C-alpha cells in the first residue's frame, strides 16, 4: 500500500500540511509568548521546503491485530512529552527542536548477515506492505505510559525480504546522528548515534512494528520520523527513532542505554513490574493525563504473545 496524499503521490512528494501546523503552533505560541511565536513564524515562512513531511494523512491504512481498546492518549500529549535525546533531554524540547529536522530524502540500509542487502528509500519502505494501525500501550522506563495508534507493518516483513543467513542471531538498529541538526545532543550524556538491538526471534515477532505514522498521519519529527521501531512489550527506549541502518549480526549488539548505565538498563528491557529500576519502582506507572498511578503489567500486558520467547531465562538477571 502506498502512503498517499490525494491519489498516487509517492511518499517523497507529499506536501507538508503547513496550514494546519501553522495554526497549531499559533495556538501553542500564544501561550508560549509572542517573541517565540515570531521566531517560529518566520522559520515557517522562510523554510517551507526543508520542513519534514510530518502531519500528512496516510491512506489505505487497515486495522491491524493486537489492538487494545484502552483510551488513546491525546495527540498533543504524545507529541509534546517526548524522549528523543538527540533533540534535548527535556520532554518538551524535541517538539520544538526537531521542527526543522530533515527527514527527506531518507534511506535505510539493511545489511550484515543477509543474502540480499538493500538500501531502501522511504517510498520503498512505505510500499513494502499494507499499512496497519495498531493501538499499543507504550511504557517508558521512567514509569509513565501512553496508548498510541501507531501505523506501520511488522518488522519481519522487511527482514524476510533481505533473507537472513543462518549466522544471523541478532538485529542491530541505528538512528541518524547529525550534530549539525542536533546541536543539543552533545549535552545529553549518552553517546550517539543511538543504537538498539533485538534478538532475531524478537525482531521477527509479529508484534514488533516498523512504524511510519501515528494518529492517521506520517510520524511527527519528535516521535521518530520518518521511520522508527515500536516494540510494545519492552521499555520505550528499545523503540528506536529515525532509523538509518538495520544490521543483522551474529552476536548481541551494543545498545545505547546499556552502554551508558549497564547496571540500570539491560539488553532485554522487557517491561517487568517485579524488577525495580535501581532508583525507582517499576510496579506502577502514570498514564499521561491521569492522576492516579496504575499497575504495570508483565511484558506491558503482551505476555500471552511474547512470554514464551523467554521461557527458561532468568528475567531478574536478563533485565
Ligand atoms: N534515537 C532515539 N530513539 C529513541 C529515544 C532517543 O532518545 N533517541 N528515546 C527512547 C525512549 S526512552 C522512549 S520512551 C521513546 C519515546 O517515544 P515517543 O516520544 O514517540 O513517545 O523513544 C525511544 N527512542
Ligand atoms: Mo523511555
């Protein structure tokens, strides 16, 4: 299925929904202050072509499996409370500082232990499989959570296409790192490019989503445009944003948060209310917009689908 905006326009040619975005920012700016607003507006007007393709309607999206019927978190919360350390460590910063992030042209190199390595542009990715909407719970390791209608297709469709060799046991993912566009990154306290990894069976699991949109639209920059991972049974940091490289490998790849603080963040990072973070409890979580905390579910509530991948493993050790 194509990502379409009025007819058969390729993904790379959809035009920014600038009027709508301008209005949004206007309303936001009114609260944020007139000076900031003026800056924003002049940027909008002066650089329409470098603006990303966030906010374009995705058509032909079918309802996917595994959806929750929990209340979807408001779009405004999910787009203004972000972890995207390349664009600053405060939750409100990515929405502002990723505004002019260039997400086209964009390509993703799929390489390593595969028979058919290939560099995909966004068009090829968007056309690879029917786009599905999947409403997943997302649980950040910081004990907040959201419910998001993601749009994408199972990562396994891409992986099958490149034909993993028998040596492939893990999948390593890498985000774009462009210090020029991400000047705040050097203060983030973690190293870039952001890298993540999954065991091959985890990556092949039908719940693992290669995500190109949310709320009916292409991904906002701050949520990982133009393509990210969504792994709903793991803590949010496994869901790597703005992917440029996917490498199939023989041994367990390094991952950003494990490199930064190995005592606190393991490779597996399955949501587990019984294993506390060394500095806080993981038993409960706050759903954005709600006051009272709720219980965190094992594997974020996806245990029926995924628990058997970890049978026989000590999940206290393999946190
Ligand atoms: N490249 C990159 N990917 C990233 C992060 C990041 O800082 N950089 N943060 C992670 C964390 S901690 C979370 S909780 C989710 C947040 O995704 P969201 O902003 O779409 O809710 O993105 C993950 N992916
Ligand atoms: Mo997170």
